[in-house]
C-alpha cells in the first residue's frame, strides 16, 4: 500500500516546459524529461480509492491505482505489465491524450488530480529503456485479417489480433504508416521517432504494412474479400466541416489537416509542391479545439506575423459550473502550450464572409458577435447575431479547424456494400457491419473522437473479430489471460 497521506504531503507537479523562445526554433517535444520532479512522489498522491472513478474516465479502463502503487514501490516492471495489459500504446496516450482519467480522479474533487498521464508516459519510457518491450512471437492460427487504415484504431486492432495469433496485413493509402499520428499531430506534441519505434516492433512481430495501398483504387475490394477471413475498416473520419459563406473561393483558405499534413511531411524531409507560406503573414484559425491549437503552434514556428483563433461558442469558465459536476469531464477554459507561444483568442465569434482583393487572394474575414440563448418559441438553443457587431479582421491566411463530419463515402465503401448511419458513419452492431465478414472501428464508426477512444475501439473490434474467427477459443492465445497471470489486483 502506498503512503496513504501522499496526497496531503505532495502537490501536483509536472516537468517544466522548455521556454517559448527556445522551443519556437525547433519541432521537438515541449516538456523537459522528468527534470527535478519525482515520479514516485506523484504516484503516491493516488489515494487508492475504494471506487476508482479514473477507471471509468479512461476509455481503455486502465488499472490506474495499481500501476501508481507499483511506481511508488519503484517496481517499474510490474507497473509496465499492468499498464500494458490494457493499453497498447502508452507512449502515444502519455503524450497526446487530454487525460479524461484525470478529470474523473477523486482527488480532483477539491485538489489537483493525480498526474496520471505523465506517470503513464514515465512507465512506458522506462520499459523501452530497460528493453522490456519486445516483438511478440505468437502461435499462428492460420486466419488472415486485413485492416484498412493505420491510425490508432487500426494499429491497436492489428496489435491485438497479432497477439492472438492471426496473420494481420495493414493497408495504408499514404506513403507511411501512422494515419493521424503521422500526419495530423505536430512533432512538438508527438515526435515521429516515437511512432516509428512502435511500428518497428509491430513489424518484427509479424504484422505486415502495405503503404501506398489505397483500397478501392490500388487494391481491389474483391481481392480482400476473397483472400482474408475478416476485414476491419479503420480509415478515420476525414471529411472536414467546411464553411460555405461568400468568398469561400478566395486564395489562402485551407483545411487544418491539409496544412498540418504538409508541414509534417516537410519536417520528415519530403519535397513539398505548392507550399503554404506562413512567414510574415497574419493567420486566423477558425475553431477552438486541439486541431486549431496545433495550427497555432505550427504557424508560430513558421514565423507568422500574428495568429488569431476564433470560436463560435462562449468562453468556458475557469472552474466547473454547477451543471458540470465531478466526475464529468470538466468543461473549463484550457490553454495549450501553443496558446502560450502567442495567440489572440476570441469567443462568441461567427464568420459571415471572406473578403478578397482583385487577385482573389484573401484579405480579410468578416465576423460578427453572437449570443448563445434559448428560443422559447422553437424550444431549443441557438445563436443570435448581435446587431451592429460586424467587423472585418484583416488576414492573409485562414485555417478551418471546425472538426470532421464522417468518413469519405468512397468507392471502397460502395464496393463493400456496408450501410451507413444517420450521421454518415459506418453502421455496426458490436463493431460488425451489415456484411458479417467486415468490421469497423474508430472515428470511421463512432465519429470524430480522441486517440484514446480510437485505441479502445481497435481493441474492442479486434476481440469481436477474434470471436468470429475462433469462437471456441475467445479466451485462448493470450487474449484475456494477461491480467490473471499478473495478479494485478493483488498488488
């Protein structure tokens, strides 16, 4: 048992970030490694609650009090085994997850929650440094599974199915594997050597990756159906929400992912045609989420003259409101490292038109103040424009970061004949589509969500596929026995 008064002795503490001036000159991760902060002391702040709400806050159901206890005892190997039993990629979630587990931490009722995300990252990096993470060599079942998409959902499913002994082939339409992890997240949040390190181990474990393999174009759907025992669709939600207002044809308006992917490719050493030039320009980011924040940090590093972020929703409160009690996710104002680096943030702003000059290049953004209110007649809430509030924000570039609608309704989906739900996502029952041989997971199935949810979806879909392929062995091949072997509930 950890020090039961640890949460009273120690305050929440994290490694400090590199100073802004330094980090704006490179694309490396922002936090210093550990520094003078003790992981063991942070782990002992965990109260080992009788009902650990952090379990339900985490989509993966990570066994958090148990790995905190192991870290406190400096039994790092046990901590790794506990963490690895529920999470395939702690090195990703330990860097880029918004940590809903911390939002549900019981300590967070009246104090700062446990630094769960950082502890998770510390455990997995210790495991890599000690050489505990090795390629799996499972006994093969002879069953073959094709996975379309190599983002976090596809990778998690591939890892699980491979451990169960199935032969897994991952098809990726891009030139490198990783999906959103590769081309959607900037290096200052997730350096790509972290991704490549894991992919190398997965390949040594027998998982095959076929890049530049666009299913429905380069790879025939009929071929997959004939050659594989099951197919998992994990291509993500890639159709971005657009803003069809006057002036949308102006030069200088881009979807956020177009911009982020191009820059990630440039950092990787690719030759870029028609590069989006940001140096010395005034940038406006439309959308207040993580993708918008990534555009801010990227623009600052590329030398933008100014960056403004506008959001149609009201500014969140600094503390939980009465209608947002613990253990719900705290809907409070959050400032990212990108905001710290320089950004004007505006709330309750609606974009009404793009302005352009004679060359059809973007010159400004016409916006208006709005108020969110309840309409008694319509019996629903909505926005009302504030009369006389319209103005024009001069700008050279606009990045649209307003989220995603659904997966591409491509030839692949047509050829597979899978049904869609009312939102345009792939319709499933227990991750199985209208074609019993075809499954779906991640954003392609549930809609735009978090990386940690994608990993969870991949794991769950893999289990459903495994049950279909070998119904009599759904708990064999190391599938569900790890936690029992480890006796994690006896730590």
